[in-house]
C-alpha cells in the first residue's frame, strides 16, 4: 500500500498492530513493543529447506530458502491476523524482512519473478485476498521483480492446509495445478508463502514450476512452524 492510500485509509479505519491489536501510527506496520519481541531465526534455519529441524532428507524441488521467523508468540498472532483477513500489515512487514535477506544473501542470483502459493477461489472470496500475494507484492516492490500470480491455481478443498496432519496435507496438495501450459526455461523464481510446516505445499508448487523448465527456486516464507 502506498503512503497516500495508507494515510487516507487510517482516517476511516485507524491503523492497528497486527500482533497485539493496539492502535499505531498510520505509517507503521507493527508496534515497537511487538517488533522488539520478534526474534529472527534466519541464522538458525537450513538455507536449503527453510526449517530449523532440517527436512533436506526428503526430495525437495526448491533449491534454497529465506525464512526469517518462527511461527510462535507475536509472529503467530501477526500471521493469524493476515490469514483472518482483518489486517495486511504483517504481510508487508514480513515481505520487507524477506526482501532484505534476499538482497543481502542471494545477490548472486537474478530472479525473474515472484510467484505466490495459490489459494482456492472459495478461500479468496472468504478472506478477500491471498496472504501469500501480500508478501509477494512487498518483495516485488523492494526488489523490483514482477509478481507472476497467473502460473499456479488451487482447486477448492474441504479443509485448510494449516489444520491438517502430514498425511492429509499430502492429499490436499494435489489440488494445486498449473493454470496453463508453461515454458519457464531457465527462469529463476522466488516462491512465496506465509508459513512453511512440512514443506509439502511449497514443494508441490516448486515441482510444477521445475517441470515447466524453471531454473533456481528460492522459497520465501514469513515463518516456519513445527507440525503438530
């Protein structure tokens, strides 16, 4: 959201911290207290799989990862506010954080597009937006890389992936398809999502993109979570 839009929106819908719901200045994304309580874990996660407890033993179709936070405490509240569709601030906040990591640690790569993990039309209508696209848009703006949200599609499913166990998640990811026949020969892609748990969803997306000829794929997610 640009500066003017954010200021005007604040006149009618006062800005709130996505993590604690306190009122904050119109030009802030998060309150200073919550920001200070978020401890980045990027230095502790695997640079390939994006997890603190490495899953590289599994067959992964993405090549590297930038995941700055752990899904707990203030981060969990921020992500949930984004998922519930009532506050986009945390998507922008985490997108800026991810973009900084990419510019500092992956500068040797040229990325051609930012691809958000798709959500079903049913879920999009209910929420009003795809939270992965909010994060992707911020990365796109900071790194000047176009968003490609027309590559993947997700069919309507009964349950949200977040609440499924590993077995059910594997069944659910089959709903993600290529939107149309693609030729991505040699194109490096930033694949964007909000939370990575088992990695099954982003891995399915990466598999489809690689099958279409994509080169390097960088997973960019706001946070990583343990599977319950």
